[in-house]
C-alpha cells in the first residue's frame, strides 16, 4: 500500500495489491479524477489521461482556450454553475445568494492509519500499518470555506473509504446545501446497475438494470435508511457474474436520508455521487464551524460479486463492527414476539423460556409490551419502566428467573419514539418533532422524539441505563417502527431546520455510543420494523440486525440472499417461526425454516411448547448443529451459488478459512415432477482436498465439486420409493463437507 505524489505533474496515486486510484491537480487548480480500478504500475505522467477537446457549445474555463471545459473533465469535488452541468458534489449558498464555489487545491498530507470521524460511525484501523489516509486541502477563496477530502486506502482488498470535512474560515456564514461524501467520474457507462430494494417484509431484493443515459438513483428521505432502498449500489460489467468480472460496490456508512446516483452524460461518462440526500439537507456554517460528511466506501473487484461481497463482509466484521461481540459467535435466542405479541404474563414468558432451555437455546428475548401502559400499540412508548401488572417483579425479577434457568436475558426497546398516551409525552409534549401550527402525522400511533436535542437523548439514556444497571440484561433489541415526518425542531432557529434530519441521526448514534460504552458486553440487535434501518452506520454499534419482519423461509431466501451482497452473515438476524407463517400464511417444513435461518444469527420466534414431541427432537438437533457450525456459518467465507431471483432453486455455502469444512445450503421453492438432473458448482474449496459429503458419505475432490458440481438431483417426485421421505414444496438440504485424508 502506498500513496505517491508526483510533484512535477501534481498527480496522486494511491495503490495497494488490488487497486489504483489516481487524481491530479487540474490546470484550473481544482482536483481532477483520472482512474479507479485494478492496480496499475505507477509512473510520472498520468496527466495524459486528462481529457480535453475543443467541443462546440462547451463552456470553457480559460479565455482564448477552447480545450479545457469542466463540462467534460472528471473531477473529485465538482461544484455547480461554472460550466459543469452534471449534478455537483457540493453546493454552498452564500450571503449574496450565489451558489458558485471554486475549491482550489492548496496542500496535502498523508496520515498512517485512518482518522476518526467525530460523532459518526466509520471503518477504523487497529494498527497504523493497516491503512494510509491522504488528506487533500482545498480552499474556496471567496467564502473562505475549506474542504478536506479524506481518502483511506487499506493494505488489504480493493477498498477505498472517503469523506469530506468542510470548515468555514471566512468571516461570513455560509450554508452547505449539498455535501456529498463521494464523487466518482467513470470514463464509460458500460455497466449494470444493481440495487437492493423492496418494502416492509420484502427488503433488499436484488434489482438489476442497464445503466442508461440520464440520471438514475436510489435514496431515502424518510429519516431512516429505509426498507425501500438500501444505501448500497453495485456497478458491474454486464458479463460479470458471482465468480468473475469487474464490479464496483458503493456503500454509505449512514442510517439517515441518503442519495446514490449515477448520471450518464452525452459522452457516456458516468458520474456516481453518494451522500446525504440534498433535498432534505442544509447545514449552516458560522465562521469557524465545520461539518463532517459521513463515510462512503468503494470496493473494486475484477473477480466477481462474491469476491466483492466477501471484501465488504470482512471489512464490516473486522473494521466496522466493534467491541465484545465483534468476533464472537451469536447466542441462539428465542424471541416471544410472534409467540405472544402483547398477550403475555411473567409465568407465560418463563414457560416459553423453560422449553427453549430444554432444547438448548441460550438467550431469551422479551419483545414489545413489557413497559408502561403498553397493552397494545396505542400507549406506553417512552415510559421505559416495567408494567408491574404483567411483570410483578419488574425486569430485574424476570431477568433473575431467566438467569436461574441458565439462560441469558434480552429486552426490546424503541428509544426514539413516544405515544401520546404516555407519561413521557404528558410531561414533555414539546419533545416530539412537529411543525408549529401544522397537523402532525403519526405512524403506528406513535410520534418521533426530537433526538436533535441533547436533553431528550439524556432522558432516554437515563431510563434505559437504569434498567441495564439493575437487571441482568445481556442483549437489547433496538426497534424503530416508523419513518420521520414534519421534521422540525423547536430548539433550533429557521436557518438550522435543514440540519434536523442529520442532527436526529447524530442523536441516535450518540445514544448508541453512550449505551455501548457503559454496557460493553450487551449485544445490540438493531431493528426498524424489520429491515428499515439495516445499514453500515448502525452496524458500527449493533453487530447484528433483524433483517425483516417476514420470517417465512421462502421469503427469507430472497431477503437474506440480497442482504448478503453487502452485509456479513453474522449480522443477519434470522429466526425459525411457526407455520402457517404469520406474514404470508405459508407452511414450510421445519427443516427448511432452520436451513434458511442457519445462514444468519439463528434463533426461534415461536412457543416451543406448542410443538409436537417429534418436532422438539428436531429442534434439539438443529440447535446442536448450529452450535457446532455457527462459527463457520457466521464468520467463514460466504458464497452465493444460485440466485432465488432467477429460478426455482437457490444455493449458497460457507467455507472455513482453512477450507477443510464447508456447509452448503440447497433450496427448492416448488416441487417439480419428473425433474431434470441437477448439479450445483461449489466455490471456495481447495481443489486438491478430498471432501466427504455428509448426505451419503461419498468422497469428491475440490476441483470436481467446483467444476463438475455437487449432484443435487431429486427426480423422484411423483414416484417416491417407499423407503424415502417424499419430497415436497419448499424442500431444502444441507450438505456438510469435510476434508479427509485419502
Ligand atoms: C417490529 C419488529 O420488527 C418486530 O420484530 C417486533 O419487535 C415489533 N416491532 C414489536 O412492536
């Protein structure tokens, strides 16, 4: 890894074994972009990549020169109004109403490691040698606004982390109306655009289309990163697949409003912008004030999407997630939500826990309904004290009973919300986000607390900490069940109302930081009506997230498959629930429900007392299996083999670091009568190892399994031999592969 500066040509070259990123100071003094892709040799003179031509109708920078036009030049921090008609990365509104800026290169510095982003989640380094950071100092002389552009290149993998810090060193206030974290100008548009999109209960489906001329974008203006679009984007070459080909993944380490956009201009250049959504953002900067953008990540690969995903997985597991749980396998839990909803007593909960303990479950999680007057979703949010009618001994008492069973205890909170029917609202009706004199919109009968205000965050922290200090709580599920509307804070002036969405998220991060600091061994699982805030920002505080409220195994295949494009298996909250399933009323075999949930954190969301004796024996076997293989499943190398978006079958696998063990999951949606013979080509094995396959004890070399494939034929449907279990819809199988001496 190195950061090279060619003084004569003013070219910067960041490189490691995988990638090169090349920029230069342009003839007009601004920063130009030259290359991002597979590592290339360094040399003096990359300035030949500067593309200039005397094109008619172009707006030109220098008098008497028709060649240099910002309309065509690739840039690092493009602004608007001076000849570049593409979307800008920065817009600064000034006292006189102008939005023109001209950020001139001033100087640079190189830091070993990676500086922290104050108040924001970001990837980090442990040892200085893991990464180097180039900081470019740019300066707009009219406003006195400085921009520090941060580029961190990691020693390993094709990763580049970027952010920008603005500081007003002028004498007048300015308003940042747009402050994107990343601009990448690509020299062609021969890409497929892949996004993870959906809605509540069908989050992060893989959607793909050809990049086309004009602007295409995904984003959120809901205050949370959203069920609808994940802050993740892939541009892949049309022929690239899971196994081979070029792709660039973009991920935004942020949990609020975001925009990811690609604009293909008339000359087929593609400009990618990633950052806070400018439509709901403005930041007022008094002299000497500064603003730090969140971090945006780019991962380049020339080895296919699985390679790109594995780079994100390792980065997120090792250098985004933090603390006690970062490297630990996740406890197998049981959550009472789908078992009881709001209808429970302490004894009922203990009965559920007892049966779970008998099966080998390690953690009992009490979901919504334990506090205040919370008998339904009309009341109680904000009153984080146990409802002693339901829990006579409070949370401490229940936690003690659970602990005596030999299990850990976990608890649900929804810290950012309040019901009007609550003591908190009655005492502080002015603490919610709302616009004076305007009607306020509710979601699930609840209102959003103004987390831009420190006193609000302080109060919620104290209520939560009080419980955690007194009761044996080792896990928190942090929920968020509505998006934000009427985003107005009564404690800020009119010039700062554009800041409230971002200040809100900073308040959320602050609460997370305070709780995780005081209670470092508590495992946090994030949730937002399922997967409405499943993003890298939250992953920094909560190493796992409830991926979706949809717990149906078939629906989960798509959700978890899509999620795995960016997020590690150890972060994907996944449970076995009852059939018929509560979201889609589908009945799937118990083994298929587990076979899907294994590729995640794993747990149960049902009352095990209602299962038959035979089913309980199966559950015991499932839990024993997960305990044995969870390290491999959650922290091994994960490969997608067959997409559920493309056919009737899905397959994926996890391989141990030493490649001696692998678990393959194979799934078929609908049964097929008299089907063809099928194979799945495996990946990530050692070609020279001989593997024994659990299903039938057969032995095969790695190269056979990866090139010829694992035989998955099941052509018996309609004619099942008497001694075999008939195959059904929603069938699945696990294959465990172990390297053996031959
Ligand atoms: C939405 C979550 O996603 C569910 O798992 C559950 O916790 C409910 N909220 C409780 O209100």
